């Protein structure tokens, strides 16, 4: 949507922001996402795609793209969410790199709303530190 008509997209996103909606760019750094659009659109959150998370615990050369997204987000005052966290080593490394929010099978598979409330109450979704 963002790549088709920037003027219309900016207007629609601004309307959503006015309603209190927080906006995230999913799979940032893959496909058609553009660095120049980060300034043009009222974005709140960048999501680190799973392919950039997969090797993050295997050393600096494997975590370079995740680190780059974290640095960019910090410079632009954006929140970051890491996608596809599957093991504790990934969660620990992401937390060490400064990414305190993540999602993935390490925390839970998809669950019904009732079960989600129970998991949330137990604090099951905190990244390791």
C-alpha cells in the first residue's frame, strides 16, 4: 500500500494516527520497504524479520542486519519488535543488542484469546535479559 500512492498513504496513515493507532512496518528490510519512507510516513515501530533473527546468536556477522535495524530505529526514535524468535539464545542476544520486544514460538504458538490473557498475566512474553 505504501509504495503505490505515497500521498494517499500518508493521508490515511495520519488519519489512523489521529485515532490513536500505532503503526508498524512489518518485515522491514525485505521486499519493497524503503528507507526514505521512514521519514515520510508516521511510523512507530519497525519489525525485524525472522530471516534477520534466525542467525542473530551465531555471531556479529550473522546479527549485522538486526543490529543495523536497531541502530536505525534508535536514530529515528522508533520502537523495534523482533519477529520469529524460536530459542532462548536468540532472545538473549536480541535483548543484549537492545531489542526488548519480540514475538515467536519461544514465547507461544498462536492461542485463543482466553489463553492469551492467562499467558500475559504470568508474564510469559518477557524477553530474557
